[in-house]
C-alpha cells in the first residue's frame, strides 16, 4: 500500500508518494497551489501499488488508481 499526501506552502504544493511499509518517499510532484490534486495521480504512482490511500481531493479519476497508462 502506498500513501500519498499533499503539502501546501504559500503558492505551491508538493504531492508526495510514500511507501507505507518502508516509509520512504518514492515520488514528489510540485505544482502551483491552485492545481487540482487529481491531476498528479499518474506522477505519484509507480504501477506496483496494491492499495492507494488518498484524501478526497484525489478522487474523481475516470479509471481506478494505478491503471492510468496501463
């Protein structure tokens, strides 16, 4: 399972993908604060996820998480 978080700092935010077992960060995407979280899904997932945890700002994908580009 991977955990992904969004950190907001002034006019930018970091979208962070973290492995829940090791606690290691495996991906980071930095955007303007007004960019929707859901637009960063494909940049944070590596394709080997069994489960993805995210907040409501990451919902609304047409396809299930992890299936983009498959």
